[in-house]
């Protein structure tokens, strides 16, 4: 008889506190050093299985990880028995060290080798702890709508303001585990901050664990476009207070998901991974790749730079609930199809992912962004606009006065369509695998 099993592990990513100022902070400006410690970043991992082979999901508090770093972590975990898939994602904190290399001095690697080794070690130790301490469990799913928490900083206003929870209850009397999904950038400290922190995902997990006795993990959703939490204080003078307020409000929402509003998830897990190639049109990304800073998989391919990024997505089907692990920052419009920008009206958008999932009979769709790779922002083709004089290198404004910053941090305009095609293949094969 099938039954759920889960395991949980966590490790801090430690670095000599006296040397913190040697680290570059990621997410906003180049060449800015971390000034002090607010809280240590961590790696957290969950093992889950339905009585057969298991899956590891490893969340790292950082801005992003490229597929090269993910491969290093996966290679170190190959000996874990019964593991069919290792997946590594970033919580996308904008208060962590540079883990891609893009936020050091221009055209210099911003990564610190000692910190990156510590990150890989913490991720692997957390994963091994999760795989070694497995409990039989019941799994339940619930959600709550958060009010006045999110801000969409780019037209049109499309975001998912629901906080989703998967909750493992250990049947042997041990602590459970809560998996929390939310579609907002982890940047409640905002751009002037220079303190090392997990930002709101870390406090949300800590506060939820303190209130319930369960472990907790955070998963970023469709955050592109650019979705962030609102300012509750003046962050130029009270950034930490804004972080605390944001975390406290989200914790209150998470704790309001009671058993009566949840549905039980039967032990039935199916996985499908699809590899695909995206034309690499961004010359700055190509330059960072060529000089050895970015380590995404790539190959010769028809594109503006002559390269394509080899990447992958994974769909995990859990009894009518589909979790999509996507390699970048998806615009929510590409998930729902609610509304699209029209700065490039002649371009054709791919079918929304929710429509594709529905066509193949898949269940409610949850997103884990920045998973197993980082392609940057995944922008709808109809709203993909480049600076005419220096495409990708300088941002531009559209006829509405809307800032098209996200395109400068994208691999190119075909990314959304290539991802949707791969998603459809994975969905089709998942549907075929159903009894």
C-alpha cells in the first residue's frame, strides 16, 4: 500500500563574519560589498516519496544559481539510494552574496570561491539529512489569499496573491513540515540595503516553525514582471522594520490555513523532466559566459550570439496537484493568460501554462521559479522591447512610459515560447503515464 514519506534538513551557509565585507551583495547594483550580518543564509531540503523512489527539493537562500552550480550539487548527491531526481532552487533573496557572478565590478566575477564551496556543502548536507531521516506522513494542501501584500511594478497588473501550503504531518509523532509557495521577490529590505539576510522567506519560515513546531521551506512562484511585496514602512530609514512587518503579516496568513480548509493529497507522485534549448540573444550574458563567470550549459545554436542555453523544466504531479519547476523568473501573465503588455504587438505569445495543464488533465498548477537554472526574466513576446541603440545593454521605455528593465536580464524573446513547448511535452507525457 502506498504511503507518503518525507524528510527535512537544513544547514546555515557559514562564512567568516570578519570577512563579510569581501562579499558582493546581489540583486541590485554592481560592486557593492556586504557591510554586516542580519541573518545567515541557509540551505533547506525536503525528501518526499509515495512509497517508491524519492525526490529531493533543495532551497538555497541566494539570488540565483546557474545550471553549472546545480550540476555540482547533483553530482555530489548521486550516491543517495532511491533518489530519482535532485532539484535545486533559489529563494531569490536580494540581500545575499553574489552567487551568479554578475554583481561584482563590471566584467569581473562577483562570486567568492570560499562562499560558493560553503553553499554547495550546506546544500549537500541538508539534502543528506533530509534523505536519511524519513517519516511516514499524511500530506494536505491549502491556500489563503493575501490582501494588499503585493505590488506589480510593470504593466499590466497581473499577480497571484495566494499563499499556498503543502503540509506533511508525521504519523510517528515527530515534527511535520510546511512547504510555503508565494509569488513575490524576496526584497523587502530594498535596494539600499547592504546587510546579509534571507529577507522575508527566512523570517516567514522561522516564525511559522516557532508557532507550530513544524519545519518550513519557502518556494518562489511566478515573480517576473516585477512582483514584490509592498512597502509598509519607509525602507530608506526603516528597512529592517519593513522586513519584520512583511514577515509577520505573511506568517499570520500562513497560520490561518487550517485543516478544515485543506484537502488531503493521496500518495501518488509522478515526475517528468524536459530538456530544451533557448537561443541566447543577450550579448552581455554571452560575454559573461565566454569569460568564465556564468556556467549555464550551452551549445552552438542559431541566435544573435551563436549560442543556445541548454536548460530543463520538471513537472511533479501529486494527486491532482501539479508543481512546475521552471528555470527563471516567469511573468505571471504567461501562467494565467489574464492580460499582456503590448509594447511589441506583432509578436505571438505562447499558450498560458494553466491552459496547457488543463488540456492534459493536470491538476492545480503551482510554480517553483529559479529552479535548476537561471535564465533571468521570462517575458511575454508581445511585451518584449529592447533599446534600439544598445539592445540588452541599456533599458528603454515604451509608449506608456513603462520601464522595460527586465529584458536586459533575459536570455531573449524566444524564451517564453520554448519553455511553453517543453511544458506541453512534459504535460502530455505525464497525462499518458496516468492509469
